C-alpha cells in the first residue's frame, strides 16, 4: 500500500484510477507518461486502464523496495512441496515516505 491507507474508490472507475495515479505521481515522475503510452498502445479489450495502473504500482513498489528494503509476511515462511518459501514480500510504507525525490525505472 503505497499510500499507507486503503483507497476510497473502485480501481475500475475514473475516480479510483485518479486516486491511484495521485499516489504514484509523487513517487514516480513518469507516471502519466507511461500510463498514456500504454493506453494508446493497447486496445482496452486487451489491457484495461486499471491493469496498467496496477502494473506500474507493482513496478514502483519494487523500485522503492530495492532502494529501501523489503519486508515479508511471515518473517519465517513455510516451504511448499518444491522447497520454495511461501510468503508475501512487500515494501513497507515507512520506506516510501522517506523518499525525497521521484524514482526512475531507467
């Protein structure tokens, strides 16, 4: 959760998309540019605007995590039948609030 709180609006509605873009823009300077490029490059039936925003949110979260560190739930995971850790990895919002400059993907 990059905003530190739950979103108020449905992500498939214009207000929900604007709400999410408003969270991303201070963290990633090219937010609008990437969203507009993706929307103009793909048909809506193939890639919905909320899917583009979700993907960008994951990319930005990953970048913040690379810069500031990740946390996991649970801290000591169980293993699956293949020996892989069963856990969720995330970037704690406390890390995101310490960013003093927009991050770049490249």
